[in-house]
C-alpha cells in the first residue's frame, strides 16, 4: 500500500507505505518467503507485513477532525489490520492506532505490531534528536547525524540493506527511565521534520533501519526481542496497538515542540486547571530536596506568595514516613494561604 497523507498547511508530505509492520511467531520465520532479506533484529520485511493487501478505506469527520480508517488483510492467514488515523483540525499532528483481528481459522502468535511506519526517508543529510532521560537527568535532548549513530556510507554503488539499526526503547513499566518515548527526525536540506511520541506507560520501541537505499522508521509498543512480548490471537480475537502521535513539521525542533504541545493540549480531558492555569511553586527540585522544615519553608512560602504563586507544594509526601514527616507537620497552618493533607487543622 502506498498512500500520501498531506497536512493542509504544511509543505511536508508523509508517505506511509506498508503502514503496519506485522510479525507473527512461527509464521514470521517458517511459513513465508520474503521478497527481500531481513537482516539482524530490525522489523523490516516481516513476512505478514509484506503480504498485507489493501482492501478499503473510510474517510469521515468527527469532533476532533478527519478520521481515516484503512483496512488491510493477509490472504494467507486471514489476519486483518485496520489502521485508524485521527487528524486534529488546525494541528499538524495525527494519532495512529492499529487493530489486528484474526479472521482466519487458526491461532496466530503476534510478536510485533507497529503503531506507525514511514518508509522512503532520504538517504543523506538526516539528523535524529533523541531525548535521553533519567531520574535527576531529565529532558536531555541530543542531536545526532546518522553517521554518528552507525550508518556511515560504506557502499556507494550497491543496494544498502544492512543488519544495522538505530534503536531507542524501554522495557518495563518505568517508561522514561532512560529515554522519553519520543523522537524527532530533521532533514535541514529540504526543511522537513517529523516528530513522534509513543503513548504508553510500559514497554515501547522505535527504530530506524536501512532498506533498498532508503531508511524506514518503525514506531511501536512492546515487542518480542526487547520485552519478550507475544499475544496469541485466536480466531475472531482483536489486539490493539499502542497509540502513536506523529507530526509533520519544519526541520526546526522548536516547531516540533510547538506542534506536539498543541496536540497534547487538544487531547487532554477538560478540567478546571486548564481554564484557570494556576501558578504553582514546588519546593523539591533545586530547592529543599525533600527535606522540609518550618525554618526552611516559611521564607519560601512568603517569597512564593510575593511572586504571585497560588499554590505551594511540599513535595515529600510520596516517601514513606520518616524524619521529614514530623518536621513537615509543624508548619503552622496560619502561616499558609493553603492547606494540605499533611498540615494539621
């Protein structure tokens, strides 16, 4: 399948080819012939993914914007994939979700399901922004050329189809312990950029691999190799992929952040905080480091109030009871313009 998705007021066209990469247990390894070699651990040229055939598409409107629902089917196994692409009016970001249904007569073991796949990425001049993350090392975005990440030009006249991949992933339910589930691909020469985020609080994965002289981006939730994921799909059963949001933006990372922030605000449930946007002071980071005492807190409370803060947070209640607890309790309520569960009265 080849289909062009055009964002109304941005110049970048995202070509989604073979939108869903599907890998299924033994079927992926034994029962099919592949049109090309699959080298290494990369999720490119998976057999079920190659055999998916386009069947139909629905194009509708809802309260958020345009919705495309694309149906593909593997005629050999009877496995059907429906891709839901939700657009948001005025925002250059779309949300992708894949639904896999076993419409065949035999069980199928699902070992990988992409949320978004983009092929045809230009061979040269790309930069990947990776958000390194960790406790006390948050939001550390770094820019890398593909050469720096292991894709130097070593063959100039032959088809490039190596075993190398650029992989960023998480295993387990601490979803941001090493990286944020995000990435940004920039091609300054053309002025085009692509930002994505994986919307999952568990395991996730994305990779960039070379195939037939171009690169492929695969974005997914858990998989077999990194997180030992598998799902038995009995006849009639359906499995849903982890959602992924993808934005077509300019090559400037500031433009990418602006687009994904607008998308996040659009999908948030309505609540009073969104309307009032109160100013909050938190005493933890670069301040008291979970060591609150009356002597330390009162000057901070006065300074926060003078600066216009409407809420003051003693950020230590997520610890088990300890030495700090008695100290925090003796902050007199009358000195505060707020109340908290840890403050008596």
